[in-house]
């Protein structure tokens, strides 16, 4: 008798690892945030100690364009068109009380204030337990600081990264 396979899933198994471009190295805003260009920062996973959590509610990845499209005509013929556009977006929902929200806001401020051409962020989504790359995205920018609501309960803020190229390694 063959052993049965057990499948399991946990959001805490996934982390966004964000690497900053070298051009941000001298940003005073970045220095105030505690972020450095020589060490990526991590969003998600089980939290720093593995028991307190990371305030992440969701991570989603999507490409902007379908790989294949099909166009037919009135005579019954069709053409399949391949598109190698690998641009897309990574969204991450973070509860507004997380320290990561402050870091991301400082990062937005740094990109706003520096007038030089700055390369984008590199983002990897890793399986936290195996450290294997699931998604690799290059030349990414935060689209905007999410709208904040200050009310009775804490909100989840959706941070949207626009990405130059997204590759899956599932």
C-alpha cells in the first residue's frame, strides 16, 4: 500500500524579500527607517520569532497580459497570438499597525524626494521554511501609499508594487 500524500498550506510559509537599489544608499529618509541597501527586508512569514506573526493578510501576484490570446474571424479561421509581456503587480495586504507599513512609507518618501534615475526594487517571494524562490520580480516600484482609514478597528492596507518582470518558479 502506497503512503498517502498530505498537502498543507499556510500563509505564514511565504515571505516577500525586498532588496533596495544602491542609489538609495545615501537617502536620509531611508536611514531613518532602519532600511539599508546591503540587507533586504522581509514582509510576511511567521514573524521574527516564529510565534508573533507578521500582520500579513494576503500576498498576490499577477501579470498584466495573457500569454496567449485567440482571435477568430467570420470564416471560421483563427490565430493564436503569443505575448511575452512579463510585467505585472504584486499586492500585499498588511495590517496598518505593522512596522513594515512605516518602512514602506519611508521607502515611498525616498523615491519621491530623490531626483536621480533610480532602479527599482527586486522582490522575491520565498517559501519561508525551505527558502526556495517561488516568484522573482525585478524593477519594482510602490504605486502609491495606500489610503489609510483611522477608525474603530485596524485596517489592512494593500501595498501595490508595479513590476518590470515577474517570473514564477513553482
